[in-house]
């Protein structure tokens, strides 16, 4: 990869990928915890970081209309900005899920100015429970989706309160 996208990725992520694998049934308790999550929407990638170094990378799917910042309930967009993990749901309808504190104060102010409902319930999550098949690209209502074995690892390695930066 070359050009502005590669430069941005390098600036955000630095060097030092460990190449850890995710597999069902793995004991994640021995792996290091992430202290920051970065999502690069254009690249469809989620990165777990620790002390400024990448410790894991995942392919993602986004909302069904992923370009641009989420401003309106039902717009199918995935938000952009600074957030944090504010809840974890082991009984999610999407295998496991980690809640992102969207809308934050800035999002609510924008929605108020536009006189719209900003929506909510944005998560990093797995596949729908009971689903057997292949999902199309960018199938969520605005969330960040990964495969079930991957969300197991993310769920185990990302504590409550972890910052989440979502970039276009």
C-alpha cells in the first residue's frame, strides 16, 4: 500500500505487529490487554493497540452506508471520532458485543443543531446468532462487525473504558 492511506496507517499504527492468531476456544487470558482501539473505515480494519504499538489487526464490516460521519438514526453510517467502550454484552444478538459510547457530547450537539435523532447502540460485535452463511459487505446498521472467533479475542482483550478512535 502506498500513498496517503499508507502514510496515515503508518502514523496511526507505527510498527510492531505481533501477528497473534485468533481461534475458537483459545485462552486469551495470557495475551496482553489493548489500551486503545483504532478503526480505519476506508481500509475496513480494526487495530488493537498497547502503548502505541499494534498488537492485533482485524478485517471489519461497517454500516450499510459507511461513508461519512453518523448524524442521524437509521442512516446506516458508522460514526467517526473519539469514543470509548462503555459496556460489554456476553448475551448479544450478535454473538458478543462491546458498546461504543455513541452519541458522545459532540454528536448530541450536532444532532440538536440539525434537529435530528442521532441514533445510538453502536457496537463492535460478531455475527448474528444462529446465522449460517455468508454476509454481504457492510451489512450492519452502523456498527463495526467481525467474525465470531475474532470478537471473542477482542472481547477478552479490550477492557471497559478503552478509548476507541474511528477514522474515515
